[in-house]
């Protein structure tokens, strides 16, 4: 964590949303929640992303 942000790296390529999905699943696994409980709010095409954790 840095400046209130969680820094993650994934190996998935940023094609057809593969990297975004990898980040979403990684966050869900780290938080021990279902991937469906993690929703991307913004940043689909950016290096900086914002997610909402539901539940």
C-alpha cells in the first residue's frame, strides 16, 4: 500500500479486459471474497483503476 492506494501487478495482457479481470480476481482473493463482489468503477483503459467492494 502506498499513499492510500493498493499497488498490484498482473501478467495478463491488457487486451479485451484480461488485465482488468486479473486485477479484480486478485483483489477478491486477497480480500477473501467472491470476485463478483469487486466492481470496477473507473480506469478500464488506464493504469490507475478504482474498484468498489460490495457486501
